[in-house]
């Protein structure tokens, strides 16, 4: 009786979910920080803690973009076109980041 080894040496291990989510959130936090901390004289109508909302919502949108990248990386490891997966992930991340900035700054800097 012989034992067969079914391991493929070229199997790609897909990216864990947490790492791209943290990278996406970090990029989004850097982008929104550029806008939020660049305000010298905020409008008094915005309130004292107006910075909290954009600093929470935008990184969450960036994290969702990172999660989409992890999903597309998983799909690429299952046979989906890798180049198309990366381009689609980039487009979804940029659109999600834009929407996160708009939602975060709605009512303050985005009128």
C-alpha cells in the first residue's frame, strides 16, 4: 500500500483579513487627518468635537476597502484573474475612501 501526497507546492496562502483592513484604515486615517487637522479656525456651528466623526467614519470605510481587497485576493487564489482583482480592489477602495470622506465631513467641511 502506498501513500499519496496531495500537497501542491505552488499553493498560494491568501492574505489574512486583519492586515489589509488595518492598512486600509491607516491610509484613510492619513487622508482624513490631512483635511481635519488642517483647519485653523473651525466654524463655531460645527461644535467642539466636530473632528471625532470624520476620524471614525473614514477609517472604517478604508477598512472595508481593505476587507474587499482580502476577498479579491482570496478569489484570485481560486482562479480569478489576479490583475483584474487588484484593479477592481483599487477602484473599490478609492470610491469607498471618497464616500467615507464625504460621510465623515458632511455637515462640517463638506457642504
